[in-house]
């Protein structure tokens, strides 16, 4: 396994792999890897010849009051996990390598990024779209695998690939969960023991909404009220940022569920912001990840 | 010579050329080709194995009151010129092929695009950066050649390539001029005979500024006043949009000329907006294109 810190070296590697007609599979991460990331690597491996995992905590997708500085890092452990999983290249550039002092070009998504997390994280999706564009141009992947927990991000990347004509196939992978249902996230490391126990209620509330749905509930407001009640009963104290029922393609809120929808929530438990989601499909069955 | 209207076919052609290790040279245009465009093709040919010229009048870089609808077109003549000059592929997509109804992703440059033409053409450089990104992803060029008349555009594309890590070498070609000095432009076709004669004064005013500079003038305001006086005496009636002396890298206005500067002007003669520029270099000699 090779660890590459320089953009030019990564581009050289990618160009060389493409000349050999190897398919490049790409897993972009912010490091501090967990089983969720490893599931993305395994998917990428099935679909490609060479696996590149990027590990870069992207400063421009964090707001000024967010957790860029304290975001957890453990490069040595990450490398062991990648080696074990058959990653070929870990691309781990410095911030200076990725952003020049007079950086001035950004990629902006203007519709899908307005709601959900975009409403609470000003500039976040500009940061995401910009870094993913940069990484696509550097890693030159045929396939890129994104985690389904960040559903809005995944949808936005799909749109970006279409609108900017990237020749990259996007795969959105199912959410990987802890035994009690909590979606895996590097930020789970922030949780104290009591907070960690309450956090299981997040997925519990989505399962509750799923049950209401399979029993026939189609009113989005009543589903959201059900989730809210469940969270307050099972995960308090917590701060609910949003509970939304949206069309899975447009990410626009729906009032009555008629086709596939995404039920997405964001909460704060203590200082830690956590997100999760499930899809409810138009055939009348909810989908558990 | 092949004419390709479909994005997917163009991407296939490009991928195939790259597999054969051919270098792809790219000349993006809005069609209605003239000798300026042909000079770009000749530069591209020297540096690459396969030449792709795109011909696409990009609606999103025109303002609502600008000339998108009446922009001149002559595909048959363009094809003859391209054939003669050894272009391998003309990529000529429709607007629908390039922009889906719910297009929502744009590339924004936030510093270099603020002044000069950006101040008078809201959204223009978003349109330019977005279409060039799309074309780079579709044509997959090794080299792309841009005309020096659109100096701000060329500088912005260089910045975009750096900031978004495109593996494309940008070449900015010298301005090609008519015998009387008018910079070649598809929009010159809008000019009536009397307007066309006055338009020669645009380059005349830049030559006048160049003379002041070589004679020792270093005060930007006095140079601009000289240009203004020359235009009023030799190209009236006309409307002066801007006369600017800027650092050629940052495009920020300079008061005293100490290093390389760009002298850029935009005027309207009748209904026609025309731009031109010269570089003044720090060795004390102006550069005539």
C-alpha cells in the first residue's frame, strides 16, 4: 500500500493506472475510519482494479463554529485498516497542498443544498462539492463510493456528476450501524457513555416512523410528530435540528407520501451533531438499512 | 473530420484517444469562426495529436439583456474552416444536450471575476467557468487554447485549473487583429460600416497608451485619461464601459505601474459591446499583440 501526500504524485499514479486500463475505485473520507468506511472500500473493490482512499479533513466544509480543529484523527490506525482491506493508495494531502492562499474557485449546488443540513451549515455543501471536484480531478476515478448516511451529500454529488459531466460512476452504499442501530460516524467518538446510549434513540425513532408507514401512515407531518415524540421519550435531553420527509430526488418536502421519500433527521446530543435517515419506498414498505 | 453532437459520443471519442496515448488539443468556441479562432487551432495542432474544437453558444454566460438570441451562427462555414485547418472533431451539442431542465451546479470564481467585465456582466463568469468545466470533463483535453482578447476569462480559467486541479495545460494565444488593428471577434459582424471604422480607434487608444508608457508614464490614472481622450477624439460616438489598468495576475487595479499590467477596455459602439487589451511589461516596453 502506498501513501501519497502530493497532488502531482496522485495524478501521476492515476494517469499511469488508466494507461494500463485499470479501473480506479475511489473512497473519499475524512479519515478516522470505521466499519462504515470499510464497507465502502469493499464495494469499490468489487467494481474496480485499483482502490484509492482519500483521507482529508476538508476545512472549507466546516463552518467557523464547527468542529474542524477537534475532528478526530488517527492516521496510523487508518493505515492499518486500509492495508488489511486491500486499499492500494491512501491519498492524504495537507491543507496547504489542497488550498493555495489565494484559492478563489468553488463549485456551488443551488437547489438540493438549500434544505436539510444546508439550512443549518452555511457553506458546507460548497465545501463538499468543491473538494469532491478537486479529488475527482486528482484521483481520476471510474467509480466513487459514498456513504448513505450523508444522503443529501450523496444526492448532491450525483447531481454534480450529471451537471458538470464527470465520467465517474457514483455508488451510494447502505448505512452501516452499530449493534444498537446507531449509524456509524467518526463523530460518534465525541459521545460520552450516557450520550452514546441516548444516541441509539435516533435510529429507534426512524424505525418507529417506518412502522407507522408500513401500517399505512402517509401524512408527513404525522410521521415527523411520531419521530419527535419518540426522540423526546427515548433520547432526551437532545436538541432536534430538523426532522424532514422529502422526495428522494428533489429533496423537497412532501406533505403526503406518494412516491419514494427520504426521512432525514439531524439532532444534537450534548455538543455532538448527528444525522441519520431511512428511505420509505412507494411500494408501501419501509427500507431498513 | 467528425461532427459530434452528443456528450456521450464525445466522451467515448476522448477516452479512446487517451487509450491510444494521443494528446488531445482543445479549442473551445462559440462558433462563427474567424482568423482568431484559427490561430488557436494552429497552436493546438503544434502541441497535440488530435484537435477538438467545440462550437456552443452557451446561454448561461449571457445576461437577460445580452445578445444570446442574435449571436451570429454559420455552422456550414465553420465546418469548412475547421476541415481546412485540420480539426479532427467539431463538438457541437444542442443547449438541451448540455443543460438539463433542473440543472443546479455551477462553478464560481470569487475574486478575479469581480472587476472588469464581471462588474458589467452579472453571472457571465459563472457561465464561463461552468461551461469550461463541463467541456473539460467531456473533451478530456491535455491542452486547451484560449484567445488573449478575453484576458479576464483566460486568467480566470488558469485559476480554475489550478484551484480545481484539472490536468489541463492552458495556453493563452496572442490577439489576432484586422489590418487596421481591430481585435478579431465574432461580434464585429454586428458593426455597420461607420461603426466598423470608428472601432479601429479602440486599438488605436491602446497603442497611444503604450506610447505614453514607453515614454515613461507610470501613473495609471493618466494612462486611462489618455485612452479616454483618444477614444473620444477618434471613435466617437461611443460609450466607454471601463478603462482599467490592473495587475495581470490579481486583476486588481494599480495606481502606479511597477510590474506587468494589463490595460483593458470595454466600449459600446452603437449596440455592439467590444473589448480589447494590451500588456505593459515591467521592463519598460509595452507589448503589441
